[in-house]
C-alpha cells in the first residue's frame, strides 16, 4: 500500500525516529543539458567552473544512463522502476502519470522523518493524485507539464517574473526561473529545524526551450564563438543564435551551483549534505557543435541520447576520494542508493534499480554484471499530419545496454570499445551477444507488455483538488502540450480518462483559452514572443457552441454571457469515466476539443 509507513506513523501519533548522522540530500537535475555541456567534459565554448569543481570533489559515474527524454527519466528516478513499469513513459498525452499506488523517493524520505521539498519541473502529472504534493513532497514550487509555457502553465509565462504553483496555489515570483528555484530552495532550507534532515529535489527547466535567458549570460558564449568560429561555421544563423542562448542557460545554472556551494559552506551544511547532479536526457544541441565523442541527441537511442553526467558528493560520507567509476549504472539506481546511504526504508514495490552504495564506498570492486533496458513511448513523426497519435509502447523501440555492447531496435549491435560513435553494426559478427541481449529484452517485454498501455486516471471531485483544471495535455495518446498549439488553434481532439471521487453535481466549463487570459472563445490574440525573439499570433476560431460527453451523459450548449466559456452541468456517481468535449461552429461542425476544461463538484 502506498505511503504505508507514513500512514502508520501519522495514525499512531508517533514521530519518525531518525538515525544518528543521517545526511541532508540535494538532488539537482537539469533539463536537456547533455554530457558535453560542461567544460570539464571538454566543451569548447562553455565555461562551467562551479560544476567542474563539484565534479572534481565527487564520485563521478562515467557510464550513467537515463531515458532519452524528460518524463521517463523523472519517473524512474522517483520510483526506482523502468518507465514501462511505472507508466510515466512520455512527455504528454496522458502518458506522464506515475502510477498512484507506487511510493516515491520523497515518500521514503518523509517516512524516515525527513523534511521534503521540490522546486522546479515535476512533469509526472498536473492533477490529483499525481502532483508533487500528492507524492511525498511537503513543500512544492513548480510548474505543470513539460516546460514553462506548456498548455497547463500560467498563460504566457516566459521564464521571467513568472507565476508558479506554490503548495497548491498560484503565486507570482520575481526573477529568472532558474534563479527562483535555487533561491526558494535555499530559503526553505533556512527555515529548517536543525534537528531534522532535509531532502531537496531541484529539477530545473533549463536549458529546455523556449530559450529565454538574461543577456549577460550570452556575452561570454558570444566571445567564445568569436575565438572559435570553426566550431559553428556550418550552422545557419538562427541555429547559431539558439545555441548561444542554450549555452547561456547552462552558464546560469553553473553560476547558481556556485551560489549554492557558498550557501552550504556558510550554513555549515556542506560536509553532511549529499549533493547529486545529473541531467534528464541527452543534449538537444550537442551534435550541432560538440557531443563529447558520442552519437545522438535527446530522443535517440544512441549514447548521446541517454548517457549523462552524474556526480555524487558527500564529504563526511566515507565515499573515499573523488574518482571516476565506469560501471554501467542507471537513474533508477539512485532511489535504492540513497535509501542505503541515508538509512531509509525501501519502497514496497519491485525495484528495477540496485544500490550503488557499496561501490561508492569502495566495498566492492565492481557492480554485478547486468543488462539495462532503455525504452520510452515516442512522439509522432514530424510532418506526418495524419499521425497525431503517439506510437504505442513497443519492444522494438528499445536499447539494451550490457558492458561495452549496445543492442538497438532489435537490429543493430555496437561495440563501444572500438566504435564509440556507433557507426558500425556488428550484429552479424557476434550472434551470441545478440542472442543473449535479445533474450533479455524478450523476457523484459513479456513481463511488462500485458499492462504497459493501461491508462492512468485523473481523479475529479476529490477534496484534495476541487475545483480542478483539465487540459489537452492529458488527452490520451494525442499530442497537444504547447501554448503555441493553442494559439494556432490546432484541430485536434481527445479524451480524458477520469475517476469520479464522489457523487454530486459536476460543473464543466469548456474553454479554448485559460481563464487568466481573459479571451473569448472566438477571439484571437496579438503576437507574443514564443522563442528567442520569434513572434506568434493566436488565430480566431469560429466557436459558436460546445458539446460534452461523459459516461452516458451528453449535452450541447451555447457560450456563457461573457463569451469566454461554455458551461454544462450534470450529476455524476463515483466510478471510472471517459470525458470528451467538442468546440463547434454555428452549423455544429467540429473545430477541435476544448483545450481547457474547469471541473467543479458542487
């Protein structure tokens, strides 16, 4: 049962007993920053002195892997399970939702008496029971979905002075997003009870697009480009401009790492705090200029898509000297590793990861021989307008990792020792290796396949979140997660998979635009900045009425008096239901689904 330990502690009236000397933990994960975006890894344009210093003081996992994109990595980190097992397998389309029965890393820290806080990009569900405050975090400052300016995010947030969700309420913050998340984490740590250790999770949104960053961070990158024009001479001007902003965002992260180091030293927390730094997938820009000797980028199965940095530092933790460890390791190993280092209870669910603690402490010379599977549910092919649906989870889209071998998509075998750029398929020369790796993949898939596509359901009408806002991000297997798609009025529709928590009268408010925009259903918008100076207008749609179907109930209605929404009300009983909406023109023809639906159980 999820949160069993916490529940027992709460209802027994007892306080968790902390083990003597339990360390604090700060877990930092940047977004879309690859292995090569550090100067200690040879980057020719970017200086990262503070991350370099952290690396120099850490145990460095040099063969450490994540998923090739955001959500799967985050779900694996939080649960210690493969993405196809925990259900958080894609970045949108109802496939970001982490199975609610699973215990998370935050649950384990909280059960052991830790204070828990999360600051930044969650990306494992925007509604109850999937939000960070539902999954073990006591303090939360975050934004919904995949990026700032995603569909559920506050309308036209732009990285500066944005509105975020703070402990369940929208609150405007002052400053640049990365600065805000570091600052607010440190402010939260300052208010601690010194007898209680803390777990702080800092999943940054940078350097994920849109590539907004203060100008002062661009200037050193521009200077480096003038010194090394040959690095980017093949790039078109717009791509070069994007690279400058991307690297500038990495420089800002590095500066904040330096400020955090100063804070930990001044607060006398440095020695007894585990600091972990990693990134959530491969680089979005690396292959354009420098990729640390790897092939591939984010959303690919080559090494450049999922091999990332991982630094672990604990000065008083008996981890031995700073050094490289070249054992094959995975993001889902971090939960059992921290559980052992911090003397936490392990979650009740099956773990696909293993503890790295004996290796970090030097108690063993190597990790057990094992194979890892990297898999996730892919997005549709760009430009294929008919293929609006996500590819189904499939065995053929996997990479199997074993020692120096990489078996990709059931057809390509690479030997990284002789071919680090993965250019030569050697499957025919090593049939015995192929057979062994394929057998592992077959067994893995046979176990997961029966339940891998089961949808996870948002709960409406629950006291924990009533009213609630549903968005097109959760249309099952339909991709609409960008405010730019809403502005363009993309002609798509989908269904929400819901659970009704309590019987009652439910009011559904259908909208094309979110409430805070103040826009009418059939209005367009003026041009706004969408990425690195580019402008986009919001097109008007001829919305004249709306239709809703939930369970066996179906109704059509005209816009409300203000012209901003269409309200339909119906009684509902508890149970699982599917919700579909339609925005219609005067003749009753479908335009698209309602991108936003506000639900209130009265």
